[in-house]
C-alpha cells in the first residue's frame, strides 16, 4: 500500500489524491503541517530533502517527491498517460508549464490571500502574481477554445495537474468569468467519473 505525506490545503497534494481516485488506487494519507515544522524534520527530509509535500512512499520503502513526477509514475500504462511519443511529450509540456508559468503565480497568490491573510506588505507581490497568473490562464483559454482536453481526445494527467490550482484560482483573487472555455473545461474534469473534491 502506498503512503502519501500531504496536506489537504495543497493543490499539489490534491493532484495526487484526484489521480489516485480516478485510478482507484488505495493509499494511506499522513497529514503534514506545512505551516509549522512538518516539512523540516529530519524524518521528513530523509524522504524529501527539498522539504515539501507531496511525498509518495512506495511499498519498497523508496520515496518519490514532486507532484508531477508522482503522477507520471502512477499513471504509467493507463489512459491518463498516453504511450504515443508526441502526446506524452505534450503531457510533459503542460506539466512544465504548470510548474513554471502557472503554479508560481496562481498558487502563490492564493497562499498570500488564504494562508497569510493578505498582509499589506505583500500587496505588491500579490499584484505581480496576478499579472503572471492571468497570462497563464489566457494560455489555457486559447488552447481550450479549440480543444476539450489539454492533450489528445480524453482526460490525462495534464488536465488533472492543471485542474488542481485552476479550480481554486478564485481563492487567490483570480476571476474566471472572462475565461468561459476554462470554466467549461473545469466542469468537464469535475464531471469525469472518479472525481473527488479537494476538501
Ligand atoms: N514543485 C513541488 C512543489 C511542492 C510544494 O510547493 N509544496 C508545498 C505545499 S503546496 C509545501 O510543501 N510547502 C511547505 C514548505 O515549503 O515547507 C511539487 O509539485 O510537488
């Protein structure tokens, strides 16, 4: 049985939870306090020297960290990670986009608003995050105007990856009403069998 070290407030952990639900994979979840010292204990750092959740502990006692690496591992040989070389590379393309151009803005803005309580001294950072976040949303909107899914003709881990922080983008102050194709895609992901809410 897998053990996932995670936190229910984390979109990165939700990616793993959502995929596991889609794939009907059982796991034991261990809560990690990410605002305290939970990710900095010697025990935790032995599993992930980078001190972040999620961590997937494998039955052979090896550990895997980085949400997208965990998803690729779990999705191997399933329809959620295509075998076709180009489609597989496109899944990676969206996962790298998520980590470099989406999550650092959208998740970070949400952290400032929700976890830090939007303190005045972070206002300039928050506004800068808004610019980057809306740019990422526009990239998705443009693609989804002509495609039902991010890659190929069905749901893949690219959709699960980007669903995680996009569906809670309003918690960081991002309005989604100007992105009708993203909103329709969020509904498609939500309606797919195997869906589970973040909290
Ligand atoms: N790139 C990593 C990011 C992981 C990450 O930022 N995790 C946050 C929660 S969303 C965390 O553990 N923060 C606590 C800390 O940095 O100590 C991934 O995709 O797994």
